[in-house]
C-alpha cells in the first residue's frame, strides 16, 4: 500500500512539473510575440537585433516587468539542455617532438649541464664551445630539459635568438612557459613581435601559428589564457578576421575566451564606422558561444548604438542592463548623456542625471563636459559656467577639455573678457592651455574685431613653444579677412606656406569670402581658379562665400544663378545658402520672396537654423512689421526652436526706436525667462533706449550688470549714458564716465567734446581745455567726413595766391544767458588728415556783425591770411603751431549770426571753419 501511495504521489509531482513547464513555454512564446510586435512597431533595424538569442528565447526590454525574470530562468534552462545535447569538445593533441640521435643527446646533455652549473656566467662564454654544432632542433630539446627553470629558459632562448630566428614551434613553447609562469607581458611581447614582422603573410602565418600553439598547449603549459593573449594581440594589430576565427577554433576545443578579451574585440570594432554593424553580430554570436557579457560589454554596445544615431535604443539598453545581470556605471550613463547632448535634448539629459544621482552615481568630467558643450552650443554659456562651479563644489576637478569647451562657448557668445577670465583661472590651477584653447580665443578675438590682440596671442603661442597648425593660421587669417585687411590676410597665408603648412579649402574659402565682402569679385574669381588648379575640391562653404558676395553687391539674380549651377554640379544648397538669399530679399524689402525661399527649404527637408529666423525677424522689424515679428517669435517657441539674443534684439531695437521702453523691457524679461543669455548688443539697446527716455537709474543698473558679466561697453553706450546724465544735470557722473571712456581709448562724439571743452573752460581748466582740443583734432582724422557731420562744405584750394570764400551759418537759438561759441580754423593736407590749426582773434562789432581781425601765420609751408576790416581784438592767450587754436568767448544771448571770411592761401590744402 505504501509503495502504491508513493508511486501515485510521484505521478502527481510529475504531472505538476509538466503543467508548470507548459505554462512557462506559453509565457515565453507570449513574450516573444510581444517583443516581435514591439520591434515591428518601433521599426528597429536588423543591426539592433542582437537582443534576440538562440532557441527563440529573448532578453526583453525592462517594461515587460516580472515576466523578464521568468524569461531569464527559461534561458538558463535552455542553456543547460543545449549543453547536455551538444557534441563533446575536441581534445588537445599530445606533444610528440622528433627524437634526438645519440650524438644529439650527448650535446643536449652537455649544454643543459653547463648552463645549469654555470648559470651566473655569461651565456656566450658558457656556450662558445657548442656554437659550431648547435642547430634549431637542439633548442627545443634543451628547453625540454630545463623547462622547470623559467629564468634559464628565457636566457637560453635570448641567446638562441641572437644567433638565428627561432622556429615557430620553439617560440610557441616559450610563450606557453611564460603564461604558465604568469609572465603575461613576456608572452604578449613574443606574440606581438611575430605579428608585427614586415611582409608577413597573415592568412598562412595564422594557420601555422595557431596550429603550433594548440600542438604545444597540452605538454608545455595547459593555461588557456595563452589564447586570450594571442586574441588580444591580433585585435591590437588590427587582424580582426583572424581574431574571430581564433575564437571559433578554440571553442571547438571546449575553451571560451575571457569577456575582457572579447570586450577589446568589440571596442576595436566600435571605433571603426565601417565595422559598426559587425559589433551587433559579434555580440550575439559570442553570447551564443558562451561569453557572459559584463558592464563594460554593455557600455561598448551603448556607445555603438549612439555612434549610428540610435540614442533611444541605447537608452533602452541602459535600462535593461540590470535585468541582464549588469549594473550600469558612470560610463554607461555618460555615454547615453553624450548621445542626447549631441542631439541637443537637454531635458532628457537632466532627467538621466537625476536617475544617476538617485542610484548614488556622481557624474564624471566626461559627463559634465558633454553637458557644458550642449549648453554652449545652445547659447546658454552662463548655465554652462554654473555647471562648472557645481562640478568643482562636488570635488570633480575640471580638465583642459572642460575649460577649453567653456572658453570656446564664451568666445562664440562674444564675451571674450569672460573667456580670458577662465584662461587665467585655468592657469592658476596648473592646467596648461593647449593649441585648441589658444585657437578658440584667437577665433573669439577675431570675431569681435580685436585683431591686434589675436595677433599678440598668436605670438604668445610661439613663445610658449606651442605648434600652430592650419586651423590656428586660418583663424587669424579669417579675422583679418572679416576686418577687411586683405593685405595682412594674404601675408598670413604666405607665412603659413613658408612654415611648411598647406593651406586647405577652409583657408582659401576665408580669403575668397574676404574678397567678396570687399566687393572684389574679380580677385575672388582668380582665387577660385587657383584653388581648382591646386586640386582643391570646392565645397558648399566656398560657394556660399560667392553667393554672399553677390548678394552684398546687390546682384541677387546672379546669386540665384550660381545656386542653380551648384545644384547642377552636385552640390545642393544648405541652410546658409538659403539664409543668405533670404537676408538679401529681406534687406531689399521683398518679404514675399524671402517667405518663398523658406517654403522651399522646408519642402526639401532642410532644417532652418535660428539664424534663418533671425533674418526674417530683422526683415519684419526693419520694415516696421512688429506684429509679424511677434507672431514669428511665438511660432518659434511653439515649434521648439530656441531663439537667441539676436532674435530678441531685433524686436527690442525697433520698440526702443519707437520710444516704447515698456515693450522693450517686457521682451528683455521674456529673453531672460527663456534662459537665453543677453549679449553686448542687448545691453546697448536697453541702455540707449532708457537714456533716451531719461530712465537713468535703469540705464545705470544695466550698465553695471553689463560690466559685471564681462561685456565691453561700446562708444554708443558711453555717449548715451553721458548725454543722459547731462540732461539730468548729473555732471559728476557724466564727467567720471567721460574720463573712463578716454582711459579705455574710446573716442566720444563731437558733441561730447564740445560739452566738456565748454565745461572745462567755464571752470578755468585751461590746460584740460587745450588737451581736449588737441585730442579732438587727433581723433577726428577724416576732415571731410567731419564737415559733412557739421553740415558745412569743405573748400579745396589749389594753386598759389588764390582767393577763396567760405560761408557757413552758425545759428544759436534759445541760448542761455551766457552763450559761448568756440571757433577755430583748421588746415589739413593729403587725404584730409588734420595737420594743425591757426589761432584767430574774434572781435565784436555792432548789431550781430562779426568780422575777423587782420592776422597771418605760416604753418607747414602754407601761408594763410585772414582779411577783415581793422577792429579792436581780444588778446590771444593760447599756443601756436601744432597745438589746438585759441578759444574765444562771446557773451551774447539768443544770438543768430553768419560768419563770412575772405581767405588768401598760398599752397594747397583743405580749409574749414568749425563752430
């Protein structure tokens, strides 16, 4: 009875086990169908199918929940069953070398005994008696007798190698002994030396080498790590097909290479774009052959997916890692973060960083550099610097790459002062700036028009021993081209050639662009022919330079024709091409044609940049279509297109011109609310607008903020602030700013010089008055341009002894009780540069009638006589010669007067009267 009960219980247990197995199979099949459906819906391509494993059991994504664990159990079960059913591994062969003759045996005995007993003597001395009779066969036989003494083996092998290259069998024996002695470096060197021989027949050598290594394995070491070392060397020297064959070959002998060796193979494949798809096949194949991938393996796969642009799939793999028995590390997260940063998806990046911190992982330098780079690319340089500060607070030491990225970001944002500050900080922390750092600064200085500073930095690079390459030279050359100094640009080009550097297409494109911007299209065409003669392939940037030059010259029709020729030549227009043409149409007021070009861009799948929309915005604002500009800004935000400071500046400028500072301020708040960093032009617009509206408190606050952020205050900004303070009768603040402006080498406008000349004269500061007058003469060098500004006509005199008349109206209405008028006569020669001035005495006549007293002065070989009826004159207290003329004071309120001078001149020059 008991036996029957036991049998019955056993049957029940078997039935229960069968039912459980059937349920498990159903679940697995169900999960497989679900995953296949997921793959079809997500349109994953075949290269990402490495998730699929043998026997239709798969590693499913994380969202399959608890069934994942059941699937993993099923996998292990299938593995065990398949291993039981598989054929047995091939055994390693026995080692059976050729047997020595009696005479050879005696020689081997004598050599072995000699080197064992006299081991501390030099081998050459010990073995000199045997050299004439020694053959390569003797090497292996001697090694057999001394193999227990590893040091002796190496010394004897080295002695043998000096006489003749050892046989492949002898080399493999020593490799086996090295691995057995745990001297993997020696084994690696011996294998590496063989595979780096010149003119090696790889296919034939591989078969022979592996055959000898397998042949010597059983009796000389039996350490499977020897195959790992061979595999690693094959990967290092780039013989990847043979490395893969080795994996399969030794698998037939029941050995599986270590996961570290396989990771090296995967990593090597992932760094070559042509082999990326092979990575996924190898991953699946090696897994099926028994390799248990680890966290490093998953990181390589994530990196490979990011390289082919499959960031979401890489993120999915990151989420699956724990289900695969691998714990993601900082590298796993950093790689995915870098992928999303390259795509510009900041919000996802921030979410992943939160997940990292929850799991107790700290971002490393690489992670933060990716984030800083993304923020710099999107114009959020201030946020990027905040990331740097947080990074330092977390005791993460930034390296050269982090600082260089941030310096480059500030330079591209036009904030060179902040870039210099970071350079100083970098050097104070003993982080040495490299060529890329200096090149970024040179580019930033050139972009802001500070060519001389860029040149000094270029010289500093040479003094520090840093090599300048084509990129650095091209950056400086491009700066000169942008500044219109084409002679210096070509001089840099010649220097570059003398240094042995070859100008590339970027260099020539910069030169062509500079010539086109100067309107020298013929010279640019000659350069184009030279580029073709040198075999340089013209690219889209080169053509864009010519399109831009034609548009600047007003030849939009020719520019359109050139674009059509480009397309015929197989170079389709890009975003810059369309943006340039749109800018030309916007500036000519043809907004409909600009819209049509935008439609063409979108139809062709060309993605407009923020610059494209800035061109449209500027067109709307310039034409006074502010409502259309506002609608465009709203549309950009709705479509996820991030406006930059220039976008907002166009609107702010027009509202400021219309004296609508409330709307201007509102747009500025929206700019800050979007996380966009204002640039120097933003502050200039705001400060000038507030000064014009007499909001001096707001203007002064913005000025301080601008300086604090490292922006340079422009001449227009200074002029607006000083005039604003004068209007509010804050003379001390105005004077302080004027002095600061002079210290910075900036030139105030004529009105300010007149104001401060008058102020200093009233205060009795004659020396300062004369100094300002001298300074004005020096600063305002273009005399004809100055006269046009005054509304006066310059009079050019030629010949000798001629008589000319200058008439200018000087009108003072609603003058204060004590009106002051400063009058001087200035002479200029050559191209209109001011060379000096002649003092004149002004005398008072009755009823608004003013004449000039008799007087003469000889200056620079030119004799000038001022003729007028004799009258009483005020004494002149000033200086003669090159100094600025005397200053005269007239006390006459509400005066409207005309000045008529008859001038006799000997010589030639420009003559003008300023008032």
